[in-house]
């Protein structure tokens, strides 16, 4: 047996490279990353391909490993080429993500040290770091010290956690679901609907409250709908407002909505996955007033704090409510949360063991300070306004509402033919070209184009290039269709 153990140990030791092996693998990885960053400005924002990474399958997982160079070649051609390039500043579709360099350093260290960020006892420092990040965001929102929260994998999971906390705080029992009412707008992010379904609340009554001409929830319509539902004997319990919709970037008026929630004792959940971080800059803060009136809010550092994918946040004003729906062991903190020094993330989330997410956020904030983030956010808002004005100077383009944050909707009205068809073709042409990536949506039944400015690498030259490309493609299509 000893021989077998020794034999096995010998093979298992491959899991622990020595200093030289580490240096070699690390150098190659760093070189790959550096080349990627150096080439990035010239790389397309979108690559259509038939291959689509298929040759990954031609290199199956085998008993023995292969060399790092081959691995990086596989990665380059199969993964880092086809599809959208989210690291590109020319990505202007959906809601672009981030990927700042310094977060990668945090991730590297988090992966090497592998601190256990789920439970205070296991890694008091890692847990304090997560809680510190949550408090920093809570200050931005205007929540009191008694708030609770969690660093999640992203906005969808954050929405689920917030909605589950709301469900339990309102004690929605199975037999009441069918008469319990949720108030949203038609612009609510689909992950809210998904969260309601996963939370067992699919059968709730959902009211799409009327929006105004800026696609913001109309508070009067909300109040009237709640009053009517109460008369009908229904159980209004949840309002979901958007601090920046994905569709148009509109910010629902949270002050009056919060007052209505308060007066009627409804839970107000604010989806700020895209928009809440704009509160860091003065321009955004004005537009986002009233976030503090909510009971829960979500925000995505992997969107507008420009961090790499895999970091969302949920905050709940009353920590106890979040705890009651997510704790897993009542014994050791049943009397009061104050009995332990710091809340443990595992008690505020479905997760137990998790990636030490705090470090990828804390490290860049410490290293760079808040100023560059604040500046980048104001820059994004101003770039959207710049595009909004410039696109109107091009003959044939019409725009949607003035942007609340950094999304602009617009479309081209062709000299002849159907506008929807023309704009569909326009997006296709732009995707084929690949230099920039934009997306489209339907507004009031019409096909419209969107420009979302949220990438930290998106600057004035990007917007000028986008305007040029739009002009070129419109000219081409006007002449060729
Ligand atoms: C992106 C987004 C979500 C979903 O967040 P993920 O991080 O993609 O899961 C939810 N709400 C809004 C408004 C969003 O923009």
C-alpha cells in the first residue's frame, strides 16, 4: 500500500508546480494577456464566424496534459475571437461590461490564497472586505448601517435574492400567491420575471404600470392601480422599479414611487444592475434620487464599476429581513446578529462556499481611488448626450427621449420603404463590419437602435467612429436596396 501511495503522490504532485514551472506558465499567460491588451484597440468588437470555436472539441480532455503554448493557441482562436468582444471599447450594445486590469490581479491573489469568504470564522479578513464593499455601496445608495447585502455572481442572482427576501418579509403563502400583485413596467429586465418564477411566484398577478414618454414608471398610474387592486380584494406587495432600464436607460422616479410603497406598505425593489453606480458622479446622483426609499436594491460592479464579469451586489435596507430568508443555521446567531462581530456572507445568500469576490473590487478601489471611476461614469453620461445631439444632425435619423443615463435610442427613416426593415438591415451591416457593436430593441412596436455607453474603454473617438460608421452604412443601404 505504501508503494501505491507513493506512486500516486508522484503523479498528484503535478498539481503543485515548482517555482520555475510557475514562472514559466505565468510568463506565457502574462505575455498572452499583454498581447491581447496591446492588440485590443485594433481588434473588432464583433466577429461573425462559422467555426465558432468548434475546434475546442478536437482537443478533448485526456489523461496527460498538453503544453501551455498549444493551450493559449486554442484559447485565442476558439474563445477570444468569435462573438462579441466585451473588452473592446467599441462594444456599444446591450449593456457593455468592464474588465479592468487591476481586478485580474485581485482575482489572481484570491485564487492563489483561496480564502474562504463565506463564513466570518473561516476568514474574518475576507468577510470584512466583502462587508466593507457592501457598506461602500450602501452609502452610495443612502442605506443606513443596519442594511445587509451580498456580493453575488451578477444581477440576475441579486434580483433573485432581493425578491426572495421581499417574499418572506411579506410572508407570501402558497395559497395567497394568485391574489398577490407585483408592479413593474414593460421595461423591467427579464431577470426579474425569471426570479419571480424561480422564487415560486410565477402565479402572482403582474401589473405593467403605465410609463410616460420617457419610458419611466408613472407614479400616478401606480397609485391608481394599487388602489384598484385593493378594492378588488387583491394583495399588492411588491413594486420593482428600475434605476436605469436595459432597454432605454430610463430611471423610474423613485422618490414618489417610494412614497407610494411606504403609504401602502409594499416592498420596493430597485433594479440598479446597470444604473445604480452612476450615483458616484454628481450628474447621475441627481437623476437617481430616491434610491434610499427602496427596501432592496441591486447593482452590478461587473457593469458600471467596470469590473470583469462575475460580480453583482444585492443590498437590503433591513439586514434582518435578508438574514431571515437566507440563513442556514439558526443556532449560533439566533438571538441577535450583533452577537457576532460581522455577518457571514453565507447567511445572506443561497451560496455557502464562494469565490473571494471582495478582493477583485477592493484592490482596484484601493489602488486607483474612486476618482477615475467617478470620472469614467460622468464621461459615459456625457458621451451618450453627445451622441444624442450628433446623430440628430445627420439627415434622416430620429431619436428617442433624452438619455437619463447612458443609453440612446434612435432610428433611421429611409427615403423610401419600411423603416423597421431598413434599421434591421442597418444593424446587420454594422455587425458584418464588426468595428463597432450595437444592438436593437422594440419600442412601442417599432424597431429601434440602441447605443449603450458603459465600457471604460469607450471614449470620444469611439463615438465619433460609431457616427461615421452609421453614416457610411446608411449611405450604402440607401444606394443598394
Ligand atoms: C444586466 C441587467 C440585469 C441582469 O444582470 P446580470 O449580471 O446579467 O445577471 C438585471 N437588470 C438590469 C437592469 C440589467 O441591465
